[in-house]
């Protein structure tokens, strides 16, 4: 079950029509999260992951930059279920029993730990409302991505944190037909 919840946290990943509004300037957090050269963000949220035989939910705290990721998955009472660190040496997943699994990349880690091809390397792009190499299937009334697809995953941006074109996602639903994942972002934090 813990591995299943960890998979959901790492997968990160209907069109919500928003009435057209006067565009708001991008927040400093959104500008930094979507920086073309060195994107960086920090967020807190909750997620639910469902599969054919099980489901689970947890909270997460994630700090991302081009060279480094730290993601902590917490249970309902605040217990640390897993920690993930990505840096120049590769990726390390530390579970609640302090067992360490290492891999060269996020995608390699998903194959090793979860036995499935989760698009983990795309999560940092998708969570900021960008497509990266994915196909954009639909946009909302404000022109933001509403649906994208990549590697058999359909990712829906069901809510943004404002009405402007530069608003960051608030809720993201993803599914590959067998597994589904919902990420609810409670707070975006600025990084220097």
C-alpha cells in the first residue's frame, strides 16, 4: 500500500470552462515556476491514487529546481511515509523504514520501485500548467491547458488558482486507464 501511495505521489500528474476575465499579471511564484532557464517552485498538497486493487491518499510537500527535487509524502497523522531526493548523483527514495532505493533518473526509479512506466520526469512541468513534450488536447476559455496526453496518460487541469492566463494549477487529475491520480495543491510558495 505504501508503494502504491508513493507511486501516486510521484506520478504527479473534464475541461473546466472559466469565464473570460481581464488578465491578471503573473505572480512572482508563477513567474519563477515557469522560468524558461531555471524553473523552481515549492508546493504543499494532497493526493489520491486509485488502482484496480487498491487506493490511498496522503499529503505531500515538494520543492523543485532544475538541479534538485525534494518531495516528502506524509500520512494522515503527519508520519513521513517516503522521501524522494533528486540531485546530480541521481534519485533516492527513502521509505518509512529508512530503506533506500537509488536510480539514475525518475523514470528509472518508477520502473524499479513500482514496476510500471510512470512519467515522473514530466511531473515538474505538468504541475506548473505547462505541456513540455506532451500533446495539448484542449484549452480552457482563458487559453490555459485543460487536457494533455503523453505516454498513455491523460492529464486534466480541472482547477487553476485564479482566472488569469498565468494562474498556476490548483487541481490536476491524471489517468492511464488503469491507475488514476488526483493532486490538490493547497499552497504554492515562493523560492528565491
